C-alpha cells in the first residue's frame, strides 16, 4: 500500500458514502442509493469518492436535484462492468473530506442531547 492511501472494505465504502451523501443533503433513501452505487463503482475500480464529493450542493433537500443526481447515476452505472475488487484504496485527504460530510449527520454533543438520550448517559457499561 502506498503512503497516503487507506484501504477500505466495500462495506466501509458503502456506509461512508451513504453517510456523506446524507450529510450533503440527500434524503436517507437517496443516500442509500448513493452508498450502493459507490460500492459498485469501487468494486469495478472506479472513482467512487468523486461521485460523493460532487453531491455537496447549496440546496440540500431539493427533491428535483436529488432525482437528477440519481438519474445521472443510473446512466453511469449501466456503463460499468461488475468488477471483482473486494477492497478500495482512498487517499487520506479524500477520506477526510468524505468524513467532514458524514459528520454533518451526527448529533451535536451537548447537555441537552445527553439528557434526551444521546450517548451513553451517566453510566457507560459496555
């Protein structure tokens, strides 16, 4: 593995892509479609991170924009072969950018969020 690259399983690719797509403003359904597409693109050896990073738009929640993205994605998916890769290498800088998008889905840490049930509460008995 070359320096500056992180190897990910296809499951990790799908999960991160879906969370990042949700963080970019897509609905959960649309984000799940992006996750599955990213997995297939990664399996074919394609550039799945650019698909996800290209989603960050100034109009989150725009259903028409989401429909256009998913239609374009379907066209691109038809051109791909099945592929046989089981892992995907991602540059650390690209991974960091994807994680920034994914972090938009997290609940902010605050006393109120903990009182309402976020986190482990006062006892952590894992």
